């Protein structure tokens, strides 16, 4: 089934950047969004959380020293 719809020119350009047709571009974008959501749903382990916190604290200390 197909439909006739109006879309903004910039939205069309975005979709065409991902596929050879508007429909293909939308399908590719949907696949990419689903993959990213799937990756983000994976829980972090304790070590990863610890590294992230340490990195954030280190960055803040370096920024404070640089400003100070």
C-alpha cells in the first residue's frame, strides 16, 4: 500500500540521505533508531559505572584547576 503525503523539503533531504527513496530512507532510519535503543537498554556493570563516575570527576577537577 502507498500513500500520498506532504513532507517538508528538509525532511525529504534527510530521508534521501539514508536511502535511495523516501521509503527506503525511513526504513533505514527506523532500523538505526531501534538498534541504538537496544544498545542503550543494556544495563551497565558496576565497573563501567565506576569508570564513568571517575572520568566525570576527573574532568571536573581538571576544568576547575584550568579555570582557577
